[in-house]
C-alpha cells in the first residue's frame, strides 16, 4: 500500500511460491547450522543509519573510491574462529573464483573487507547464499586480514577500474564474459530490447580496451 503496489492475476500464486521457498530455506538453515550463528542482518555502512562510514578502498595504482552498501548477513563462528559474510541471491546461478577475479561477483570479497572494518573483527569466510538451491557459492576463505587477501585486493583493483571508467564517461556496450555474444545476458535483462551490444559495438569496445 505504501508504495502503490498493484497485484496482478498471478500475485496470489507468487505469494504461495515465496512462502514455500521461505519454509524450505528456514528448514535448511536449521538442519545445516551449527558452526555459525547469525550476528548481524542488513549491516549498513556508508549510508544513513549505518554502523560505520564508507570503506575507503585504494587500488594498486592509487585509484581511490568509497564503498557504501548493505551486507545481507554476518554470522559468527561458534568456536570464535571468525565471521562469515553472506550475500543473498534470489537466483540459482553459481559463482566461481573466476567470476570474482574478472569482476562479475565483487560483493563477496568487498563485503568481507567492509565487515572486517565495520565490526573490527576478522572475517574467515565470505560467500553467496543461493536461496532457491539453498547452497553456498563463490565461497572464499580468508586466512589473514581481508585487506591483505590476494582475492580481495584483486576485487578492489577491478572495482577501481570500473570507477575510473565511470568517471571518464566510458560505458562500453561489452558483455562481461569473454567470447559472449550480444544475447549473453538478454535472458535476464529487462533492457535487452534497448541494448546497444551488437557485434560492431562489442568489437569497438574490445579494441578500445586493448
């Protein structure tokens, strides 16, 4: 009511599906829990009513940017072994270390850094929780400080490159995965019909990047 939501003919069935999904998720949490227990939900940083200010990130070549966000969930190890950062995903697409290193899945490493600096506690693990499949994906283990972790530093460099491109007004129509064609993301993108990522634009963007 507050946001003027207008339910369509399928809304009642969508509600039922969401409730079933929620029940399955809660049951899985209860059955698989034990090593961790929830510590924070929707941990805000660099935002109004946040627990801390923005996280200052510096790339290897000196690019500085400020990270703001909301971490879906932070757990703490029952044995005191550190924190676990979780980012909820409503889809079922798994994430790999390659996705993280190539800049397609930056939340796990960057949120690990943000949680460590915001809560002043060591983060031992960071991952994506795929709600429909009830499994963790893109799992990262951190032996030492998040700020010194190789994958976190790589993610900062990737994010910094994106920031640099935005500041320069460079918005290349280039699919994120190497070799991907114009339809690489059209199945899930609401703006596929407006996309400028045709073969000629992709070739031009890749030429400029080289």
